[in-house]
């Protein structure tokens, strides 16, 4: 099941949009540590954290946010 980001309804995984408000299913976010010296370098992270737990360096999402400022 996934939760619709627009209306909050729980939707079965096999559907591509919300049956209640027709919002598209969110695409997975790619995120990983970008520090080449880190043991977790390029290991995919399951969430959108900005800092790597292994080395304290930026993740891909953390770098994108830093580049916006």
C-alpha cells in the first residue's frame, strides 16, 4: 500500500494513481552517499536523508538542496 500525497488515502501498490483524487503515484527517490571514501558510497538509501549515517557527508539529496541555496 502507498499513501496518496494529496488526499491521504491508502492505495494498493498495483495502482499507478489514487482512485479518490487521481493523483499519480509518487516515483521512488534515488538517494545515496556521494563521498567516494565512505564505505556506503553509492549504496542506495531507503529514504530522503540529507546526511550519510556512515561518514556524515552529504547524500545526493543533500547535495541537491545545498546547490539550491
